[in-house]
């Protein structure tokens, strides 16, 4: 077993984790004695390396520059609609880790974090990190959410989550029920509806907008999520209050009737989904584009959650756990977006080092 003593442990090396690593490096701390970054993925790229092949830089919901190095520096002259996000973003992250000497340790999976005051004990297989402060940036990709509906276990067709999606061609000739009202849901619905028949269901009627989300509206959306986490409520999603941009491809899907939304069904049978009024729709596949939850199970011994299931957060950008200022959560609440992760990384490092002295 390898035991490492350091000032700050950073768990996760996606956008938020790399931002934190950059700002730790900027303070003069070095990887190893000053901070240690742990990541469970096989290589750089965070969750981006696992995205479906058809997700290109022209369709992705924004990849913001990390501090100190632009995304464009690692892109060639290829058109954005031909560059797969699963290739381009990991290439960017790899170059970023090398430039700022972050020395991310991977693949290591953190299984548990305990408070052995004045240090945290971070257990990751054969590696144990003893750290004064903790920045958790594990995101949500490892914890897909699928709601329970009566009869789901009797369904004889295929059920899969967004995380498992690869290509629309595998659904040709099958009727696919797409569940979810987020950006990923409508992107996959668009793709699948071009090769087979689909039904789209959501809990709430979707709201489309025909123009980009402006800065003021974005600030208001982030503020709503921030208010929730300061009150200790589960954060919800920033995207859930921004609406869906009606891109040219989605407008085309709307024209061919693919965006005709139905309300959420109430149960599932062996080969159908059934609504409260008794009406039903045959289904060969149910695609759950129902989002993710924060991957925080390894922090359970710290007892951060309150009775309502949320964590009371404070600090300048609500990255700091109110009950323990030696812990910061990035990618939780308003810092879940890529641009929010950048700003939050800087604030978390500043506040954490101030706490540590």
C-alpha cells in the first residue's frame, strides 16, 4: 500500500478538477507534496471520452476553455461538425495536464473518504492519500438516474440510459420511446427519429427558445440553483431552467413530427408503455435520457447530507460545505456547467487555502 501525505486531495480530473489543479499550481503548490489529483478514468478527458461518436463539436452543449490554455490550441483545421467530442476534448485535457504538470494519478477509484482530523484519509485501492483539505470534482457521469415505474422489470425489450447510447443505427426497425426533456434527450431523439419511429415523453412540457441564452438570463438561472444549495436542497439542473435552443437540426425534427411530446406514462408492460387514461404505445426500446445524480457515495462517512437529501453549501460561489470548510464540492449545483466549473475552481482553491492557513 502506498501512503501519500499532501495538502490538498483533488478527486476527479474533468473540467472542474483540472480547473482546481491549475489554480493550485498557480499558488506555487506542486503535484505530490502540495496537491494530489486522483481520477478513475483510463485516460484524460473526464466524462467526454465516453460520449457517443455522433456528438461533434458543432452539436455539443459548449466546451469552455480551461484557465490558462484555450481549446483552440489543440484543434486542427477540421470543420466542427466532423470532430467527435470524445476525441477532441480528451486531447485538450491531456495537453492541459502536461502543460501545468498536474500529474494526475489514474486509473484509481476513490472508494471512501474519512475525516481523521486534522487530515482526511482518502482510500483508493492500494493508494491512501492523507490530505489537509479536499476538493471533490467527481461530477455525475458515474451515477446515471433512471426513475422507477411499475412494470419496468417485466419489459422484454431493451432499456438503456443516455450513458449507454452509441449510435442510432442499432435501433433501425424498432419503435423507441425516448424519456426526458433535456438537451441530450432531444439530440438523441433527433438522431433516432431519422432511422426509425419514436415517441417522446417528458414530465413537463418542454420550452424551446429560438435564440441563444443571453448572459443575464444565464446568471439568473445559476442564481436559482445557487439559492437551492445554500438552503441545503438538492441542486437541480442549470439546464432545467434555461430551456432548449431550437437549432436547425431540431427545427427539422420538429417539421417531421419527431418533437410531438406526450406526457409521462404511468406504467410499463412487457412490450408497451401505458398512460393513466389506459392508452398505450408499443415499445421495442426505452431510452432513459433522464439525467444523472452527483457521484458522492464515497463521501458518505463525512455525513454531509441533510434530512432533505441535499448538502448545505456556502462560500463565494457555493462550493464550500457549510458544515466543514475543509471540503469543497465542484460540479455540484451551479458549478455543474463547464463555465461554472472554471470559476468555481478558482474560488474553491482560494477559500480552501485560506481555511487551511
